[in-house]
């Protein structure tokens, strides 16, 4: 499978549709992401991910946030946590 994720183009793309912002994903990472989305919340924490899957999903999350929240380049996970804490405040 030759799928990539593009925040600008709205999600998963085939090899023919990839733009320059595309993040190539392994099939196992795509399957894990689908399970995370579909599983009841208590089951999500029981899912296991490889180091590569964690890295790929972190890249997807940071690129998605940077693009859709107009944050520019996110340098670290600390920035994500900071964004989450700000969005939780009334």
C-alpha cells in the first residue's frame, strides 16, 4: 500500500494524489489509526503501537494541528500539550 496523509488535502491519499506535504504511512499505522477512531474510549488505551507507528501518528497529529490551527511548525510535543491546556480553559 502506498498511502500518505495530507492535512492540506484532507486526509489519506493514494500515491498518485500525494502533494509535497504528504506523510507516508505504513499499512499498520493506518489500521491502528482506524482502530483508535472506531474503538470505545476505554479500549483505546489498551491498543499497542510500535515505535514507528507512534512516530508516524505523532507526525500526522502535529502536521494536522499546525495546518488547521495555523500554528506554523510545531517544534515539540510540549507545544501540543500547551495547546490542549489552553483549549480546555473557559
